[in-house]
C-alpha cells in the first residue's frame, strides 16, 4: 500500500506544470501598433456619437413593472422565511423530520 502511495505521489509531482521561466513573448512591431491606433482613432472620429431616441411610454412602463416585480420578489424572499422563523413553523418542521427519521441516525 505504501509503495502505491509513493508511486502515485511521484506521478502526481512529475505531472505538474513547470513553474520555470518561459521564453519572453515576442514584442509587437511598433509600426504595426501605431498603424492600428491611427486606424482606430480615425474610425472613432468618423463615426462620432450615435443619437439615441428618447424612451417610449411602453419602454418606461416595462422598466417600471420590472422594478415592481423585483421589489415584490425581494419582499417575498424576506417575509416567507421570517414567517417560518417567528411563527414557530420551522420548529414544527424540525420535529416532524425528527419523528420521521428517528431510525436513520
């Protein structure tokens, strides 16, 4: 058993990636980088900001309804566990589970 453990440890140790320093990555050509930067700047100057239309009433109603649903979900997620805790219902569930599983443990 000990020899299997030693063999497993040796295989595991030898299969780990090497943490030695690898070769330095190639340095990008500065002329190529500058050309790419110039191209991106030119594209940004040509396009400029995009006009955004004002939100419609339907979009605003959808946004507000999502906020209401989020708030109701938050309240539901806080009130139901609080009701379980403060009414003693969680203790009744615990006692029922103990009666049901008394043979298991």
